[in-house]
C-alpha cells in the first residue's frame, strides 16, 4: 500500500502541507471528497461557490472544478488524477490535462502544482493531510502568499462541517 508520504519526499523549500483531524470516519470523508455533488458543497472558501465539478476518478482521469465569486467571476481549474487508493489517498496535478497533455499556463494562474491528500483512520475520526508540491521555491512562496494556509484551512473546516451533516444524516 502506497501512501502520500511515500510518493514524494516533502521538501520545505518547494512544498506546502496542512493537516487536520476530522471527526468522522474515513469512509464519510472519502465520500465527501470523491462525489462531485458533495465536493461542490465545500471545495472553495465561502462566499465563493463551486458550480461545476468534473471528476473521472482514475489515474489520467479529469479533475476539473469551477470556482465562482459572489460577483460571478469564474476560475476554471483543470488537471488530472495521478493516483487513487480508495479511502487512503488521492493525488492530482494541474500540470497535465486529460490525455496527459501539458497544461500550458495553469488556467491563467501560472501556478502548476501536484497535490496529494491522505486519509488515515484516527480513532473514530480521520487524520486528513494535504501536501502540495511546486516546481520551485518561488512557486511555493507565491502559493503561500496567495493564502494557501488560510484558504486550504478554511476548505478543510468546510469539509469537516459538511461531513458532520453527512454523519448526522446517517444516524
């Protein structure tokens, strides 16, 4: 079994990481992450929304989200899944498009990245870890300055809240 920590050595010069404990079992967190309709509920920091999600959950399959501001500005983010181990980890990149085509300008952001999410059982909850790899230190610093920790932290909080409603509905 390969986990996130095995697929890339963390380099603090080029990579960012955020970890949290979510008070729900891995199965619910995984479901919230891999079901496009559920992903729409928490994917980007509110008051932004995610009106569109395309997800072909297999290596090489599309992973596309559209984030929309309250004013209607839209940011289309597309890439592909690199690896999936159900209920354990998932990795994707914005550097490639379906068919393994190079991505060009990263949807206008100029920031290509590879991200991995690890889901580990933690008692009755889930240890959730997100690692984002960048090609160089400048890209890492730019992503951090764009609000990586606040933005991804907010999204994890939204994921935890969404999963709590799923958990309550299952009881």
